[in-house]
């Protein structure tokens, strides 16, 4: 569920490209099928993984730290390499790189399904992230290169519609497979989808390249991966080892150094993968700061929601996967309406109001205890978040597209998309630190009142790393065992509440960033033209040069 909200600017990436090899009308449905199924593979995999994590944790005897790595190893390489993945397609052929990404994704899905321990699964997920970094931008680039004029607008509408269906069905399908087959099936389902994609691509998708493509920024990609990897490693491992651990300190120092090196390299490079000159635009900087803060709150906090639903509230995997359907439906139905608000009020107002509404949703998530009906506990929070994010997605894409020159709109969209993925990548371990600290402290205070033998206390201390899945010590039973189980559940709820309040604070901070940095309607930078706005809303129009 950390990835339940589709990243912003996907449509912007499509709209900003040039139709290098317009396809025939006979090929149009096949090209759409290949790109839709490919995008669905990546999206379903990410949402299915979140729902499957509680069972993976139980079956593979994984700790909560291991569970974070299963998500973060994939997200790390996807976030760090997604801009390079798009460039590789421009240089070596979009069809070729897209097919390579699908092959890597399928093979590593088999590796995930065959994993016998957490370490094997983490490695497979990391390589799968590399495949995702080739697959995700490749699907968008093929649509962009294959359709022009009115056909492009219709293609985007079709792709967006099926993406909405995928968003709705992905978590439910994942939950059903986890509950009725196995968590392994949640990964293996990618294999037949990949075979179908490869068959369609080989027969119906023409090859295309960009002769004017920017040079590959290999140093930037290496430094971004090294920097993000070091920071993520240090933050995750600090939860069990503490910040004083030499390995944690070394990783954080290496990560920060890598990120500093990345920005220095991008500043000096003639053709960087993330041109820092784009951030001279106040609107572009504001849009990306808003994205970083809001999507950090969304992705980081909702990563922990399936654990709460399954381990504390006793939801089945299917019900947990279905819990967020209202969010998906609301954002799907209201996004175009929210795009129309930009015409009337400009982008600034919805980008201020939307995050505040989402923040209220986070606060509502912090209210439920260990019991209660879905309709009175989580449903109101999910509806509120859906309303808030509906107000953000289209105006955010409009702002990113309109804040730079037309020839840079594709790059701007790609950067904003990557920022949203990086936000989730970094926020999961950051909120994980809050979760671990609050859970540990709360459990200690609750267990203090119980008359547990020293050996049982030691066992419970060792179980803290499992959070809500912490097991009752074997030498306690009866009322004492029930009291320990209740203490674990209440402690996890307390920790989850803190994570939600932190996420609410991030959402409010994103609204403040919009208020301060994004220009209102009528300002020269906010009104560089209506073309970017029309493109952001999915209406057909000429592609930028």
C-alpha cells in the first residue's frame, strides 16, 4: 500500500515526447495492450508485495527490518535508475530496453517466488528494481513515440483508465492470492503477464530511438544509487542496531557523501540526468518540494497499514487489500474534475487545500484503537485521503509541465516522478525509526505491570524487532499470555498513531511549501501558456518540440 497512489506526472512523461514512429491504426490496440500490461506488472507487484509482507514475515521468519528491506531494495534501484532507464531507451531502442526490463522483471519474479529466506528475497527484489527502472519509463516512452495528435489523447485516456482499474484490482488480487494460494503466487503471477507482453512487443511494437537524446549520465546514476543506498541502509539498520553502530555510521556518511557528490556531478555535467537549472523555476522547486513531503507522508505511513490491519485487527489479506479501494475509486473519478480547477483558480489553491485534506485523513487514521468496524475506523480516513490526493495529482502535473520551457517538459515530468518515488523510499525507514522507538517504549511500560519471569522478559525483548508480529514468550499462558498479546497490539497501535501524526505534519508542510513557493493564477511563471495545462489534463494537443 505504500505505492497505492500512482506517482505524479506519468501522463506528463507521455505527452512531452515526440511521436518518432507513429503506428498504424491496426497496431494501436496491440501497442496499448503491451504498455498497459507492462505497467500493470510493475504496479501490481508493488501493491501485492505490501499486502503479502505480513505473511512473508511469518513464513520466512523475517523481522520487521527484513520486511522493510524487501520493499526498499526494489524501491532503491527503481528510484535511483528510473531516469537512466528512460535515457537507455532513447539511445539503444525503446522496444529493446523495454523488452529487457520485462525479461529481468519476470526472471526476478521467479527468484522472489522461489526465495527460501529473507536474504534471497531481498536480493531478488533489488534486481527486480533494476528491471522496473527499464520497464516503467519504457512503457511511457513507447506510447509517446507511437501516437500523435488526437490518437495520443485517446491513448493516454485508455492507458490512464486501465491504470485506474489496475490500481483498484492489484491489492485485492494480491490479497486473494496470498490468502488462498501463497505469498509466492503474488510474485509468480508476473510470469504469464511478461510472456504476453514480450509476444506482443516482438510482433507489433516498432523500434524507435531519439537521435537527439541526452548523453547517458552514468556517474550521476552511480552516485545517486550509492547515496540513496547508504542513507537507506543506515536508517533501516539503525532501528535494530542503533545509530552508534559503526556500520550504521559508515553507511550514513557514505550515503550523504554520495548525495553531495551527485549534486556536484549534476552541477558540472553538460548533460545531467537531473539538470539543477530546472530548479531555478520557483514553481518547479515548489512542486518538487511539495511532492517530496506529501508523497513521503503517503508512502511511508501507508507501508505500515497492512501490518496494522492484519496483525492487530485480524483482517484477512484479501480484506486488507480491499481496504484502500475507496481511495483508488475517488482519485480515479475526481482527478479530471480537479484538473478543471486549475483553469478556474490556478494550481496554487488546490495544491494548498489538497494536502491539508490529506493531512486530516492521516489524523483520522490515528484515532482507531485495536477494535472497531472498518466503516467507523479506517473508511473515513481513506475517503478523506482520496479527496485530498484528488486535489493534488492533476494540478501538480500541470505545475511541473508549465514551470519549464516546452522542450524540457519531459525531463521535468521525469524528475518529478522520480522525486515522488524517492520520497517513499526515504520515508519508510524514517517513519520506521519512530515506529520502533514508540513501540519499544510503549511495550516496556505495558509489560512493567505484568509479573513476567526474567526469561520471558528477555524473550519479549528479542521479539521487539518483529513489531506487531511479536510472539508471546513460550513459558507464559492463560491470562498473562492474553495480557502480553494485548500489550503488543496496543503498543503497535500507539506507534502507528505517531507515524500517522508525523505523516500529517509532512502533508501540512507540503501545503505550506505550495503557499510560499508556487505562484498564483495570473503570475507570469504560472501562466506560461495553456498548452501544458491542457496536456496535463489529458486533452489532445500537439506534442512539444
